[in-house]
């Protein structure tokens, strides 16, 4: 991004020690997702944010449509980012109780904020998909996969409707 090298390392692993990651004991075997950003930009150039969307069979709009996945302890936020900072780490450890049949998929996008004539615009750099399912009370983790810019673009109507004071650029950007 901005001609400065960087990378994102994604790990998805089963939650074998719920207390060590701040989850309840019921979260055992569910996924722990960590996406670590390493970027050579300094200061405001490294100010990045993660926007995550989730669809699940128990979600508000069912398994057919994605919804924004906020960081729940903060409640409704005035921006679309669930994690934001300098080289921010995405961390998520979802779980469900009881372990009823479920399909759960997240799409996570690393973004930066760029100034425009009208204010600020969120621009996605990259994205990945991950998730889990439950069958017969057994949790199975999905292998993470790289997303395309078109995947980001499918979420733009929801993002623009939910955050009308924000602008969201189509496609992936590097500047």
C-alpha cells in the first residue's frame, strides 16, 4: 500500500484454552481467528481498520445475507470498523450455545481511510473469508480463503445504508 511493503498473516485455530483468549469454557473447539498486520508505513500511514461482515443460519437476516459484525462491548459505533489502530490485529473467537446445527461465515476486510473532497472514505486493501459449522454438536473450522475486490463490492450497499455519513470506495485500493 502506498508503495510500502506489508503483509497480513491469518491464523484460524480451535479454541483449546478459552480462558487464555478471554472466552467462556463453552467456546472450546470453536474458531479463534487472528489476522496480524505487518506494514512498513509509519504514523498515520499505518492507521488501518478491519471491517467484518458475518452471515449465519441464526443471524438476523439468515444464511443468505451478510450483516456487519461490530465489536459488541462498544455497542453501536459511529464508524464501520470493528478493529482500528496502527497495524491493527483482527481478533475474533465466536461461539454458540447450545451447539445446534449452524453455518457461520465471516468476510474480513483490511481498510484505510483516505481524504476526499466530501470528507473521508474507507478503502479496502484486501479481504479473507473464514468460518465454521456445527453438525451433531461437532464444530468444524473452515480454511481461510482470499477474497476478491468483487466480494467487497457486494457489501457496499449495506455499508452505505448503515453508515450514510461515510464514503466507501469500490474495489481494492493501494493508494
